[in-house]
C-alpha cells in the first residue's frame, strides 16, 4: 500500500485513469494526499470514483504563508467517509528561503490547528517534517508539540511521511504512537538503512510521494504509486526478511493506522 501519493496533481492530468487502473490490477491501494485546500478537494473528488483509493486533507507547511487554514472547509472535507487522515501538515525548516522565528511560529500555529482537528475527529495525521540542513530541528520541535498534544488527545496518532531523521527521532515518534514511512529514495540511497533495520517492523509504512522521488529503476522520470512495490521489496532486503512477510506486515500497519478494511 502507498500511504502517500499525489495522483490528483497536474502531472497525471492526461493519464490518471490509466495509472489508477494499473494500481487496481496490481493490488496497490493508495492514500491521495492534499497539500492545500484545492488539492485536498481534488483528492476527495478523485477517491470518490475508486474503491482502492482513500484521501487525506490538509495544508502543507510550505503553503502556510500563501494560504490561511480554512478550518470549516477542512472539517467538511474530513467528514467524508473516504478521508482517512488529516494532512499533509507539519514543519519545514529546510525549503523556505529565510527561516525566521516568524516563519516557524506561523507553521507551528497552523500545524496545531491540524492537531486539534485530528484529535477531535479521531483521525490520524500525515505529517511532513524537514529539518534545516545538518540538524534535526524540525523533528525536535515536532516531538515537543506532539507530546503536549497527547496530553489533550491521548489517542492522537499518525505517520511521519518521508522520514529522514536518525534512530533517536524515530524511537521518539514510535513512543508517541506514530509510524515512519519510507519512499523509493531507499532504492538508491543508503542513508536510511540503519533506521529501517533497527525500528520494529510494526512501526514502518511504505509510500511513494508520487509524482516525486522515482525509484532507481526510473530515476529522473515521473513517479507513480506502482513504485511502492519496489519500496516494500527494498525494506525487506534491508531488513533481511521474507518479502511476503514484510508486505503483509506493512499492509496490516497501514490498515491499523488509517482504520481501513
């Protein structure tokens, strides 16, 4: 299962039905993730058409300075039965041209609104977190915010999308009832092997972040959710475990996290 893709984006405007049908044929389920109100609405509209697709709705931190968080609109979208998560939301201290205290405060304020919505609705979060170069700052801030939120919403849970942190951060998220997911970057970069080997298999999810981050077999091309099969195979290889065992475990993890049958 691909727990994080963006097949509602314009990169698929000419062949989304073909990609989605191939997913069905190959047994690949996907969560279509919104990054702002427009893409969240498109995600919901898309998944209404296909039994094997689900949606998540939220405002990406890199859009925090361009768009306000319309809580009423997101709450309405989140009520849809095929919306299984809130996000993509979180903290990004890497991409903004200038990461000032004001930028961080704005991102944190909007992220906390997502936390409240997820906590009230009992839905998991899909979190984007990217630290500034050479640090783990976004993860460290995120962990503190989640610890505080868990006091008010003890059942709060979710996934840390495209995890790039160290084992210390991974373990902190796992204690907070969060999984960590990996993309096809693991097919050509060895930076993530130690964490993949060390954390419990029950705390790992597989994703593509399509149309981005194509696997080694398709470097430089548009990615799609079918590549999640290569992600799962690589996780099994890195861990030295049976592919079918890992595949079944990752699928069970996703179903448990997102409450899907």
